[in-house]
C-alpha cells in the first residue's frame, strides 16, 4: 500500500506483525518525521479502527524514546483499560460457557476472547466491546433462559436483527449477542454459520473446555464479517495477518474449496487482497495468482483502503453486489434489501401503534401492512376521489 501521509504509514507499521527488526527500522524512519506527524489524528484513527493497543505495543517496544511522552502515556492508559476489560469479558465468557455446559447447550464463541487467544500472542492486544456467542437454533430458547438466570435482560432492539438478539447484564453492563446464525438473511449466500460447527476444536481455559472453529472456517467467517461491514475498520483487516502468522499450517486447498462451496470465494479473495495491500502476506503461489483476478478492480481496493483512514466512514449501498460469487446472489441481495428495509421491516411507528411482548414480535410483520393501510388509505382515497371528480367535470 502507498499511504498518503505519515500517520497512515505509522498506523500500518504499528499494527503489523512483520519481523521485529523490520518494524523497528520502519518505525524509526517514520518517527524521524515527528515534527510533521499529527499525533492527535493518529490517536483518533487508532481508536476508530480499534487498534490502539496494537499501536501502543509496537511503539513502546520498538521506539519508546522517540514517541512524545504524553502520547505514549495516553496509549498506555488505553492499553491497560483494554486489558482489564478483556479480562472481565473473558471471565464472563467462561461463566456463560460453564452455565451452558451444565444445561447441555453447545455454545461457540465468536470473535472476542477466543479470537484474541487464537490470533494474538498477547490477547490484550485485540480490542472488543462485547461477547458474541453462537448456538444452534433448536437451543435458542434454552440459551435465552440460561442468560436470564445469569442476570442478563433482553435489550430493546429493532426486529431487523434476524440473526442475533442482544442481552445486557444488569450489574456489570456486559453485552452479549446471542446468535443462531452467523450473519443476516440479506447475505443468504453464506450458510448461516453452520460450517463454523464443523470439526470444532477445544481450547482449555481455567480448566474449562471452550469450543473454537477451525482456522479455515474462522478465516472465512472473519472475511464475511469484514465484508458485511464494508471492510471499514482496520482491526478486521489486521486480524488476517495475525491469524495466518499464528496458524501457518492452514490448509489452503480446503479453504478455497470451502469458500467455493459456501459461495464466498470472492469475499475471501478480496479480503486477502486488502490484507496483502495493507500489510503484505506470505501466501501460496496459487492464492497469490488469485489476488490478481480481473473481476477485482484495483480502484475498488484503493477506495476501500482509503476508507480505513477516514474519521467518518461512508456507506456504499449495493457495492456488495460486485463481490458476490454469482449474479443470482447479487439479485437476491438487492431484492431482499428492498423488501426488508423499505416494505416488510417493522419500525418505531409499528412498535408505538401496538405494544407486543417479545415472544409475539413476529406479528409485527403482519401488523405493519394493516397500519400502513390505515395511515395511508385516507390520503390515497382523497386523491382518487379528486381525480374522479376532475374526470367527471
């Protein structure tokens, strides 16, 4: 990548997992331009992209005497705050896993503490704000009850979240997203996360077995997750090289076959290309050749990369259709988007018109057309009546 300013270069080198000597040389070269560095902008970009801890670790180890002391102190404070928060969330995740195991409910943690342990030698370097856990649909009601027994209450939310519901602990305010699918129905080309359950492995934490996906399935999930959010956070890109460095034994042949089976091959390649564009990856030759696919315009890569360093992230509607594996997936996405967002998805007006308990929330999809008819029918009727009058006069 060709960064356009020293802040971008410093952020990329400070979050890279390249050899320590290479990083140290690059950081010292960039910090020699310290009078030109906008340190406040650098801190803002690091916070927006959730990589402040990674940046602190690199600067404190490779260039502690060159960075201004107040800047390093602020980064250090963010690092320790994040470390304490991560320890709290890890303890909470273990409590949930143990409670679910006692009720014979298999649970697969997504991202969060498990991803930190799998990708980073120092788990405190990965920043996250809540816990994401995946259960099978048939265990969803039991999982809700277990969370309630653990002191969690359901948060008010829109019905557009068709793949998870959010709970908050009444005492420590921890948020837990309870998933029964890996992603939204809008991205139906993915298999709803069922592949994440295939050949899961067990991590032992504090004498507690915790399920984790295989490296290949985890990589695909990370790519789909980054794609769904327009690849607009550097954290999601930097996860890729850290995962590959921690697990060099990855089965690339299986990974490609799995991506093609799940129809997320293009998403895999575009995310790998972004990570290679930003950090440089050690990839097999056949994967390296795929990164130059003609359907992958360089201007799109550059546009996505540039967005990483914007303080206000833009949203590009329907850009996703460029990266689906087939035209039918693109068409389905557009149709589902319009149906879900503009016609069928209930909104605040529906919630205010009729108040229903959560277990009956599916009825809002039937209530919405009735409310819309009641709201708009008089106006439509008046317009039609005026038109008929004009036609008769």
